[in-house]
C-alpha cells in the first residue's frame, strides 16, 4: 500500500508555545483517517501543516511523496476549514470563477461548471448578487 501522508517527528512551535510535538503517522491510499482529541491538542495545526498552510518547526512531512508546499499536489486535496472566509464583495458567479481558475479548471469548461454549481446550490435566482447579501 502506498502511503500518501507520512510524518515522522512532526513538530510545530509558536515561539515558546508547543502546538504539536513528535507526531508519527502514515495514511495509505484508500484509507480513511481522522484526528481526534480535545480542544488545543494540535489537530488543526497538524492538518494545516499537511495542507502546507503552516510550516513545520521540525520533523519529516510528505504528502504524495512531496513537500506540502508543492503546488502540484493541491489538486488532489480537499479541505473544508472550520471557519471559511469568503470574499463577500464578490458575487456568487465571480467567487466560483475565481476558485475555478485557482483550481485549474480549463477555460473551455469554466462557464458551464460555474453555472452548474450555481444550479446545484439553488442560486439560479441570484447568481450576480454580492455574497454579503445572502
């Protein structure tokens, strides 16, 4: 089995504060893996390091055999943050186009995929209203 996420001694400090200390784990292809623990135990910090949103202080971390900062792995990862931030000054259509372009959606498919997403969430009546108005 191919391990898609590997950490050895993964550690993150915020100045003197310890966020995560010496995590060793391996998540293989086809496995479902969850992090459980009380508030402040380092779950979010660990996930953010795996996603490349935070840099590790020490240890080894590989995702799909590469550093988490490697752009090529991002298209294989989905992440729903606990408190997502949306650019509320954009319309739904603008936001979807923005994220589609960031995700590498081909120009030829862009309009169709944006419209399909608008329909999927039932916003056909208001795709050009600013997110702040929803």
